[in-house]
C-alpha cells in the first residue's frame, strides 16, 4: 500500500487518470482503481489491440476486466477517446532512471501513446531495484515527469 500512499498526493488534482493493471513483476497500483473511481474520478486502463497499439477504456469496477493477450487483466468496458482530458498517466516499466527515463517491454505502446499527448503528466512506477543509473533511450522514448518507488 506504500506506493498508493505515495501516489495519492500526486493525483490529488487529477480528474482523469490512466492507470495500469499490473503484471506479477510490476508494482501493484490496483488499489487505486477502486479508490479513485470511488471518488468519482475517471479512471482509464489500456487494452492492447495490436502488435504495437493500445486503446483506453473506462474502469468502473472489477467486472470491467477480462484476461487479455499477455495474461494481463484488461478493460472490456467503454472505449475512451478524449485523450486531451487525461491529466495524469501512471506508467509501469522494467527500469527507470531518477531523471525519468524508462525502459519498457520493447513494443513502444506507452511511448507512442504519450508522444501524441505530451501535456499528460507522466508518473513512472517501479520497485526500488528497478531504479538504475542509466537506461538506453532514443528520440522516440518518452521521459517521465517523476518516478515513484515504494
């Protein structure tokens, strides 16, 4: 729950928040799903739709989730297209640097999405051992605004 306690102050002003449903090796932010939706905020989750594409869906309850192609619980609810309304994205990764560079899983789902919406405040979430001094990055990689580790 420590990561949730660290994230809540960063999400205080956000009305529309992109979260993720964690893989076993990712930081569990799932308690935020019910906390934020219970506060009447718009909570979004990504759903993989192709080799390199994802769409966003509204999360309202656990009933909105089904197992996706990578074994990740993904939303099956209403699609959300108003990207301009998103205030904050909470993003997982394999590794992060303290200055916000992120190493993802290699398909570029988040990098492509965030490149099209540079105004979204980006919070990288990782375990302490995933904080490293350097990760490879290129022009198409998107830097996080802040990184939180429990």
